[in-house]
């Protein structure tokens, strides 16, 4: 069973940076698109960024220029580098992996942006 484990969340001041990591088990990691969603209390889940086997596929307009998604096949890990963080970026960030009709999710990591 494929498992995704996120890490790297925490409390950061406005303008600060965080790098989230999503470690995947399984040997087919590099084959499938992956990405990050976020969900704040009372809000809909929002796609933050996605990445294919070798390059980013999409970024939400709200994070363009501030966020970079990348993946390391050797480590089976996807990263989300977030800079110039704003209070509205606060949410639970969830990693996903898409195998067509089947989507796997991590449990999420909390990002809090506050002074």
C-alpha cells in the first residue's frame, strides 16, 4: 500500500519561508503526478502546486512566484518551497499522488503564519 508522509510544517512569521516534504513509499513513485493541496478552516481544498515526472505542471495563482515544487526521485520525495509567506497561506497542506482514477493522500502538515 502506497503511503505518503508529509513534514516540514510549523509556525513562521509573515515574510518567512518553509519547505514542506512528502516522502512516498513504493517503487512507482516517479511515474505518477504528485502535488500539494491546502485546506484552511471553513475553506474549500485548494490545489497549490502539482508536478509531473520531471517538471512542475501547475501553480495556484495565489502562490505563483512564491512557491516552487520539485521532486527527488532518488529520495522518493516531493518538496514544496514556500517563500514570502502570508497569513492567508496558513492551512493544512496535504500531499497527493494520482494514479489516474486512484488518488493517495497524506495526512497533512500544519502551516501557521503569524507574528
